[in-house]
């Protein structure tokens, strides 16, 4: 069972990065109805995969791996968990914007996206990707036992 939840954790993480990359690519292109729908779907996949990462990760920490006391004594784990929460918080603004597009798109109309908002969303997505890269670094440090406070 631990291997299965490890697998879910990794698949969720890869799907999360892929979905965020699709969002970034689509938001850079000309915004049309097709791209706007792609962004909506990518954001849905992003949210679902973040949920998988979170649930599988918590199950691994508390039930299937070394135990919560081990992980909470690991500085890289604490940084990793904090970064995950920061990335999740950062994703709220783009997600709210994308969800506001749903009704106009269903009516065949383009949502309004001013250039300044597009720039803000692109910047946030870049920061999210940078945060995920830092999370991966923390995972590598954890795997080698670096930063463990005995």
C-alpha cells in the first residue's frame, strides 16, 4: 500500500506541473474561446491534482511511511509543506479569474481580460512553478536525510 500512495503522490505532482504549464502556455497565446476553455480545464486538472498530492502526501506522512514524528523533525519537510501552502494560496487569484470566464464562455462570448490582469496571472503562474521547483528540491533533501533534527 505505501508504494501505491507514493505512486499517486508522484502522478499527482506530475499532473500538477503539466496543468500549470498548459495554463502558462495558453495565457501567453491569443485569448480566444478555445484557449479560454483549455485554461479552464487545465485549472480544474491543477486543482484536482493538488488535492491528490495533498491527500496522498498526508496519508504517506501519517500512515504509510516513516511517521509524522520523523517528518515534522525534518526542516526540508516543513519548508516543503509551507511552500505547498504558499503555492496553493497564490493559485487562488488565477483560479477565481478563470472561473469568472465560465458563464461568458458557455454563452459563446469571450471573457474580458485586460493586459494588466494577464500580466499578473502570468507572474503568479511563474511564481507557482518556481515554488514547485523549490518543493522538488526539498523532496530531494528529505530523501537524503539532510536537515533532519534528531
